[in-house]
């Protein structure tokens, strides 16, 4: 699924075949989940393959590295260029890109490393959560406390919480989990942000216990450009009563409808909601079908 016999990855300054890449069994990241990563998509547009918001993703990778004390010996511009080279070497124009910065040298200490390793991998990947509207359930697991770990950094170890919550929800027959924060407010899904619609307006959790996703921010921009009010505020599950619809957003998931939470079905089918309109606008945007009225292009072009 992720690679073939001749698939190429970028590892520590070199393009190598994936089956020749190695990592020490004593690597600090392997034992402690001490690594940072990004999820990025490239789309086949009328102008060729274009990475959506490459700069924003790599700036967040840089921020995550700085936050956890992980050295990053590449600039944002270099990472963008390497990504385009990697797509070309693998013959891909529409693909998912996974940069991972990790401590790969033997080290069993709990100290920040003096050096790091960089992996960039690419593969063809459909929408992570599929195309059908999701049945969510409130998870018994909370999102990590932001006073314990830096939530705004995309840290590999955070996703242990995501795996546990998602597995538990699916074990009870649901499609995905919806997690609350430590105060009982709705936060996000295991790997996607959450929005709901009520009275023609959108509501989503603010900064605090969520990763403010790049897709989330794009949807907020698109909604406000269209004159739709978006509230970034704390809300409990009770606020979902009487909601018209809901959806989730993420680079891997893109924009996916939500049909129900804890078997409470929303009033409209997803295709009739504001979320569906924004999903279509988002697809037009990432595939280069529309222009963007911004000082910085939404679709990053190679230099």
C-alpha cells in the first residue's frame, strides 16, 4: 500500500529505495515516541503537481521541532524543494507526503538529542476516513492536557491517544471517536478537527486542547469569505442538540461529513449542509480549479 519495490524516500540527505532504509533498534524515537511529523498532500492541478500549503506545513514542522528541542537542519524552502523532487522521482502527482523528524541514533536517555534524522516518504492515499458520512461516538478518553504537553506541536507520541480512542470507538461499532478535553468540552477527533452547523452558522473548538489543523484553518477562511459566521468557542456535547449537520477536517481526511454523534442524527444529510458546500469549494481550491484571494498563494508553487 505505502511502497513498491522501486519506491524512493528521502533519508538524511539522500534519495534511497525504501527497502534499503534502516533505523537503529536503540533509537530514542522508537522507544519514547519522541518525533515530530507532518501530513501534506500534493494534487494534480492544471498547472501540474502542486503541494497544498507546503509552506504552512513545513513552518509547523519547524515549530514542532523547536517546541520539543529537536534539531532541524533543513530550511522550509529546502524541504519544499525536496518534496517536489521526491514526487518526481516516484512518478507521483497526486500523493500524500509524510515528513518525519526523529532521533534515530542509539540513545536511551531522556535528554533532547544534539542531532536528528529526517525521513520524507510519499504514497498514493485516498481520503483517510472515506467518502461516506461518519457515525461518531463520544470517547471515554480525553485529549491530552495542554499543560502537560504542547498540543500545538504535531508530536508522534500524541497519537497514542488517538489510536486508543479510535480503536475503542470502532470496537463499539462506530466509525470514529470524538474526544472531549479535560473540562468536558468537545475538542476534536483522533486525527481530524470537528465542526457543527446550527442556524446557518458554524462552530468549532478554539485553541487549547486541539491541533489547529491547516485544513481546519482553510475551511474557516473559505466560510468567512462566503459570509458564513464561524464561532471558535468552547462547547459541550449538549450543544450538538438541534444541530443541522457536522463534518470533520484534516489533510488526510480532507472534508468528511458526520451523520450522527452517539446515535443522535443531525437534521440534514451532509450533501445539503454548509459543510458540503465548503467541501466542494475546498476540492476546487486544492485542485487548482479556482483562484484564491490572498496575499500568499494557497497552493505552493516550486521555485
